[in-house]
C-alpha cells in the first residue's frame, strides 16, 4: 500500500507523523435529511483529501417487497424503488461535489446493518464510517440512536457520528474527554493527529473525575504519555483541563458550552466511559448532542 503526504504538509516538520492515503469512507444512508447532512459534513471535513465515498443503503424484507412492486409497476417504473433513490442520491452528490478528488459509489443490499457494514469494511478497505443521528428526543432516550450505537460498539472502525443540526465547517475546538484509564496506542494518536491537521484546530483534553478520588499511578503514566505526544506534535495547540464533578455528562456539558467546542473525540476501547456519555439514559437535559459531532476512535 502506498502512502502519500499531501503537498501542503511535505515541508512541515510534523508531516512524518501523518502518512496519508486516499480515504475510503462508508456512509450508511436511509435517505433522511439527517443522513444527507452527515455525508455533507464528511465532504467538508475531508475537503483537502482525496476520498472514495461509499453510500450504503441496507434494506429490510419490507423493502424487498416494495422494490419488487416498484419495478413491476408499468406506470411509474422504478422511480419509487430504494435502488433508484440511492442512484438519485449518488447522482446528486456527483453533481454538487466541488472537490475533483471526491468520488462517489452506491452500495445497495438487503439484510442487517452491522453484518453488512462488516462485510464492506474488508471489501472496500474502509477507513471511516460516517453516520447521522437525530440524537435525543426525550429524557429516556440516548445521545446517539440505536443504529449508531451498534456501529460504535460492534464494529472495529473509526466512526464519525454527526447530529442533525451540525454546522458545516471544519472543527477548530476539539474536546477529548477521558478518565485516563487506558493507554493510547499509535493508531489512536494517529487518528487524533489527522483530525487536528484537517481542521487546524485546538485539542482540549479534559479529565473528569469524582471529588475525593485520587489519580492512580497508571492514570498518571497515561496522562504523561498523552501530553508528551501533544507537546511533540502540536505545541501551543492543546491544553489539559481537570474537572471535578460527580456527573461526567454535566462536566462535559459545561465544558462544551464554555469553550465553544465543535467536535468531541472519544476512544472506543474505553467503553465504560463512552457508555456514561453516549448510551446511558439521560437523567438531565443536555444540549451539545444536537450540534457536536462525536468521533469515536478504534485501534
């Protein structure tokens, strides 16, 4: 596999940290405006890179019947089928894309979402999954929907979860909430660095802990390693914040609002911490989920 460093980074002393290649991005769609927004956000985020965008529609048994009926309808033809709707979406993406290095492909299947995505990960050498989510609609809901939650927890691939009201701009203030309980591997750090390069933004590391809980030796080592990496690769573009609050969600909510955060990065390996933020039923109102994309990193 050949890795190419973009021209604008070749004279950068940090360029060896990031080895670029054409990105293969999988975007599951249900033709909703939310899923279209997620695709549009990904196009903006990776506007400086060459990318293959694979638009995936996974139909159910009901879709099989509906598509068959549409195909046999002499009066309307196939215009109502999910295959035609996917082709229309593909044509629209190609028509309105402003990046000559962005290429779009349609994938149409019947079955279940997670197994279908897993199949295409290897076939298409997928680097990133981009999904839209409507977010919470009530106090008993979760920050991300069930489909996005299944992808994050069951598929070993970096996943960008994009809310419905996202601003179509590259992130300039990125929050990384962590409890410092895991060691950050090369692949996780590489993904962090990539996002920082793309947005040319700032990385805000926030450690949330409960009052009276001491930092363990392992947490101290993980913190030191992470800060050493940031100082070496992004001097002046990162900061560390230690927040004491019995509710991680409350601490993050305050931080996001006070710092104008426009993306949140989390590590999938730290599943317990992610569950606190994204999957636990809400016991209080939070607002950042409607505008802030979540970028979940896998090793």
